[in-house]
C-alpha cells in the first residue's frame, strides 16, 4: 500500500475478535445486523462475480448446514468445515484444478472475498433455536475467518532439503470508490499457496494466507483467541516465523511499479478500512514500552531491485515521513528516518500494508530472528482495468495485469530465496 498521500491508489492490505472457549448460552441473544462490509454484497458487481465463478453456492451451502445444526458444537464444526472448503476451492480454482465454475478468469481473488462475506453475514444474522451468546457467535465468525483465509492451513513438508517461504496477501479494499476492485496480493496468495519454486539452491515451498483490511482485527486484544497483546497478524505468523527461511507480506501499492519497502513505521494514518472505520494513533502492540518507531526489512532488496523479474520496475524504497527529534511537524525523509524521530509513515505509508509489515518484522525481531530470517514487505503495482472500462467487472487487460503481477511476485521470491 502506498503512502496515505496517494491513498486511492494503494493497498495496504483483520479477523473478528472471538473466544476459543465461549460462555455457554442461557438464552438466545439477538443477532446483530450485517456489517458495512457485508452490506456491499447485495450490489450488482459482487453478485455477478459470484455467479460467473460459481462461488454463489458457498453461502447457501453454509446456511443449510447451520439450519441443520442442533447445538453450538455442531454449528462450529459446520463453520470450520465450510471455511476450509472455501479456501481450498479458491486455491484450486486459481491453480487450475477442478471446474472453473464460470467464465471469470481463474486467477481472480474476488470470488473468495465476496463468498466469504456471504458466509459471515449468514453466521452473524443466524438465530438458532438453541440460543447463541455473543461470545459463541464471535467464536464462530473467528473460526470462519481463519479457515477461509488459509491462516490455519499453513503446512510445510517435514525433513530437510526444501526451503520454506511464507507469503501473505490482502482482501480488496476502497470498494466504495469502485466495487469491482481486485487485490493482486490476494490473487498472488491463491496462485502460490502450496506451490514449489525451483531455485539455484534447491526447491522452495510457498505457503500463504490472506488478511482482512480492517483495523480492529489487527489490534486484536487479550482474549484467548489472540493471545495477550496480539492480533490476527501475530497469531497467524508467530508459530511459523521460527521455522521458515523467508517471509514477505504483500499488498497493492503504487501505479506501474513494485517497491521493496526498506522501513516500516509505528503509525496509523486514519484512512478508512473496509468497515469505513479510521484509526489515527501509534500502532498498538504488546509491550508498548519497548515498541520501536521503526522496523526494517531483511529481504535482499538490492538484489531484488536489480534482477529482471518482470515487466514492472522494482524499486528499493527508502523514503519515510517522520517528526524529527525535537520537532513538531512531519518531514519527508527520502533516505530513511533520522535518529530519535517519531514515525508518521513508513515506506509503505500509514495504512494496513505498512502495519502488517511493521507487525511482522517487529515479531521477527522480538523472536530474535533479525539477523537470520529474511523478511519484509513487497508492494505490487495497482491492478488497473483497461482504459475506458468503468462498468465491466473484468477485461483482457485487467486479467493480463493481474497474471503479470502474480508471475513477477513469484520471480521476486525466487531471487530472494537464492540471494538470502
């Protein structure tokens, strides 16, 4: 995601906080209304995307399963099963396995996004006869989010001889500007999940997950579901960072270019998320007393920028925005932060793409892996429709751009794995 100064051309890049052991229901509690994000589902473009991919069957399938559930535990099993099914179906479709389900390009990430929202809406508004507490409903939503995003499905082969790469992507965002938007980072996650990249040093297995564009999910809290002081990023990445050889968070950034973001800042700039909620504050993390203003990439940025990875130029982006030590006003620093400064934007801006990069690299450092684990953030080009296309949900240039971005991310991973 780009700086908030160019918000409308950016991504950045969060799960509903729930409890793993919800309180037992003594009586039914009223179901909440659909969220702002879920309410967009009824518009024409999302319905066309679902119909043209065959993913319009996912939410009705879950609704039928919920209708047949006679207890909370039955409902939880159904939600987990259908969440896993949705993620695997999206991965299979992106990688050419099974039926396409319609004429929408297989590389499209939007069927997963809109189908998931149909499913979360059904869980959120479901009123079973046996009663459901707020905590139980939150836990069902949490189960569905994690399962349908691949966050619980990160698996690497046992033994030696194969490198392990972890990559994350994001949902579409800025949908009130253009409801048709796709996110190439999410499409990349689907295309690469479980695949093997042949490098000069041997094979490298890629595992992926997708994250929401919601501030609250990144904040998390102190519930059992997230663990003390962590949100969806920490909960997903913490078990795997000590075991992988390379990681990168990926999001949509600037027009016509890739960026390897050198520095990430501890600041939220306030731009609205997919719930139209903004946050302007220091990034909230566990142990705030030891929270640094900046974290840095350990990806081999110079080698990546110099390599011929695809048709889009790749930049080693060092610029940040800071309040200098002793100062009061933000200043752009093209060469990176100065000593003692306060973050106002990392290289990737002040939105959720910067935040996932900050959280992932801070977690790397707190796990004592700064000197041994290559990791950081890659911004892709903005995914654009063909000139003049203001209404159609897809076109040939749109598909070509997305496929080229996916291929170039894969090439960037290859370079990173070979030069780390």
